[in-house]
RNA sequence: GGCCCGUUCGUCUAGGGGUUAGGACGCCAGAUUUUCAUUCUGGUAGCACGGGUUCGAAUCCCGUACGGGCUACCA
């Protein structure tokens, strides 16, 4: 069994692509097959330097590295389509000679004009003879055009009145009427093949047995089947499995009182940038209108439907909002909604083209894998947490769902939390240490392990260790105002100063000893836990959230604790105006 | 518009003729923890609609609605 993941190096690898790669990998591993990476770079205008390296690094980070591919090797290379140009030429020639393909000389302008005249224009059997190609033109003229170097493309000649049946592992049998199919371009003017030709030739030559790809390819699969037939490879045609798409999160999940106005403003701004005329026609009302639509939760869907009475501007805004709120998860969504949609961060040519990745956001690769595996597939039982080995053992094509699934960042967070919770401290240390170092801190191993031990069950993302536990390395940035106001009694300043002194004099600064000393102090002065512990916590951490206060103090150390407390009590007094 | 695919709690999903329609995330409440989190217990909430077929339909069939994909010399 040989499976390939065939991304186009046009930028960062989308999370949907990652899932496709994962499913290919899982099946290959389960069946003892080979997982191949092929770079589909036939569109030179869309080529983005660095994208291929990004893809490889992402797969490696996720633990689904290919067995064959560019930079890896294998017996079926080269694995970049741009390096296989001549191979495709040969098969295009074969198709031409067998009458399954023909030369077409129509210019881009001519095609555009045809589409303009008739919105439903299709380059098919009906239109073919009205266009300029080797079927409609006399042989001598074709010869002349070819001779004098007139640019041409090679088109596939679709036969009429045929039903093409596709056996899809996910969807079952899907039928297409060949009369609905257009004569797809096989070879472009620049001599490069299109995806359609290249993927068939490569899959055949690389002896691919199973094609697992996104649903967006289902429609063109009929063309692909025909191509296998024309090339005489139908007997060894791979098995197809078309994956459901990953969709944007449900609007209800991210539209709330505080985020809706922000989103409305952001989307209106984007709308104005993309459709300045429509936005102008709405004048200053665009944002208000957008907000209105977004706030009408119950009728969000129908609120987005364009009505006859809507003027052009409003209709355009609605259409824009709809595309921003529904449909396939896109790279923009990460920015709009504040979560990653790429495995790794991507540095584009501009701020707007740069995106933060799951890795940099603080996700563990195991969590991303687990989350993605279950988005569109499940083993049929109630297990949620899977190691890669378990996924490999449980995975199967028939259990892939047919319908698209919405991305949920909450669920992703939960998975990550689970993995942080059960990760060994030493392992987490390896992940967290670099994050601390980036903040200028390089704690010793004992301190680091203890810190992670205290924060582990309070972290959802790796970045939480620093975000929520920075005060283990630096003095608190401030003190929770409300809590100080509520709980700090300036008249107890001197009492607390005495507590600091006694803590300072402790021969053993362990959590247990601190606890005992504190209890003695409370007893001596008739104070309750609630009157003392919050003050200790606030003084040392600045926040009411965090690990057990005595353990926290032990790790901070005697001197640091004394300093922090003295400074804090002074600050508290100021805050309450004493 | 045309073609293709889909539709079970807000979300991810199990269930494929007889089920109190199960689980997970989220949310809510309670217990534990004098913080937060973890953990535990409970709750909330669903078969898009209309017709058939059948003794019986979430499940099979047809239609409608809705959603999605494709409709490029992009992949």
C-alpha cells in the first residue's frame, strides 16, 4: 500500500491539509505501507519560497514524517512536479495521438469574453467547435499555428453520453454524467501540466494505491477516472477517499457581548478594504449594520440572506459577513477569531500574511494530532484520548464521516490540557524551558521541575506556564486591586510585619514549616485563614490564582518571600489610602 | 444558475427499523480544595421539514429547506 500527501507549496500548510496528511499517514502505518510526500508545484506563479521546508517541518513536528519525498529520497523520485515536466509531456503526447486530447489556441481574453457573454459557459463538446482548437480548425492551420510558435494549451477531449462511476471509500458510489464535464486543460501555455494531468501521471508512476484527499477534489474525480482510462491505467487505478471539509467554528461559539462589537469592527474594516465601493455606499452605517446583523443571533443565518429590498451596499455587506462566518475554515479565520489554523507560525511578506501556529500558541503535537484525528473520524467507541499507536491501530477509511465538521478551539484546548496533565515533568520541562529562556530566565533543574509540578494542572497551553506563573521568576507586576481593597486591613500592618520576621527566622523554609509558623501566628493574634492566606498569596503572586500558597512560598525562597511581603504590604497600604 | 456531496444536543460524534437516543467539549449547579486549577457528582440541550413504505421510522425511499464543494491555462 502506497499513499501520498500532495500539497502545493503556496504558503503555510492549512490545518485541513494537516488532517489529510495525518489520515494518509495513519492508513499507511496501519497497513505497513509507505507514506509519500509529493510537492505539487506546477503553478509557478503561486510558488512561495520556504513553503516546502515549512511543510516538512510541520509534518516532522507532528510526528508524521514521510517515508519518501523531496529531501528524503525514495525510488520513485523526483518528488517535485516541477522536476518531472518532461515526463508529463510524454503522456500528453500519447493522449494527443490517441485523440483523447487536442490543442487549443484560445487566448485568455477570448475565454474571458466567452464567459462574460454567457455566465454558464463551459468548454465542452457543445462549445468546443466554436472555439479555436485543433478540432475546429483545418489541419493546415493547426500545423501553421504550431509551427509559428502560437501559444497553446492541451485540452482533454471529454466523450459524450457516458456515466462515470466513482467508488469512493467515504461516500460510496458517486455518478457523473460526462455531458456535464468540461474539456479541462491538461498542459498549460508554459508547458507545465495542470494538477489533473500531473496527479494522474504521478500517482500511476509512483504506484499510489490509495488517494485520500479533500472533498474539493470530488467534482474533478470524474476527469481523473477518464484520464486513467485514456492512458490505459484503469486496472491499476488507486482507491479514492474524499474527506469532508473542516469548517469555520459555529458563530454562536464566538459571538458574545464582548467579542461581537470587536468582530463587527474588524470585519467592517476588512469589508471596506476589499469592497471599497460597496462600503462607501453604506457610508458610516456599515459598522452599525454589521453589528446589528451579528447581534441578531437567533436569525443570524436568515439575517445574512440577501433580500430584494436590500440595496447594493447592504447586500454586499451581508454576503461578505456570510462568507466570513460560514464555510470552509480559512487562513484569515485565525486572525479574525483569535486562534491558530496552521501547525507552525508562518512569516509572510507582511504582517497581514503572517500567522501564528499551534506550536507557538502552546499546543503539544500529540494534542493537535489527537484533536485532528477525531475531527471527521472516530473509532465507534467512546475513547477520546489516543496515542499515535492507538490511532494507527484503530484507524479505518469506512469510519470517516461524510459531513463537514466545524473547528472548535475549545475542544482543542481541552485536548491540550489533557496532554499537559499527563505529561511527565521532565518532558514538559523540555518544552517550557525555551519559553522561559525567551523571557530571560534559565532556572536550575530543581526549580524548573518544582515550578512545572505546581503549574501543570493549571495550564491549558504551554504558554500558560509563563503567562500564569511568571511571578515565580519576577516580582508581581501588580496586585489585584479588588482583593486588596476587600481584604487588606492597614491596622494589621504591624502584625503582618511580625509574621514576615518570624518567617524570615525560620530555620527550615519548607511548605510544612511555613504552614506551621503561619498557623501559630494566626492563633496568637486571633486571625482566621481567610484573613491571612489571601494576603500572603497576593503579596507573593499579585493574583488570587495559583498553586497552594505555602508550596509557592517554599519555591520562591525565604529571602525573596520576605522582600516581596514587605514591599507588598507597603503597596497595600497605599492602595487603600492609609 | 448547473453539477456533486451532506444534515443526530451550541460543537465533535455513537446509534442504521422497536433504545429512557449514548459519550465527549462547552455551559450551569453541587462536592472537594479557605485561591485558582485538578478531580468527582448532577443538570442543560438533539434526530431540519413534509410526504411515503411499515404493525412500528432518528434509522429505508421521495421531495423540500438549509449547509458545503466544484464550476480557472489554482491546487
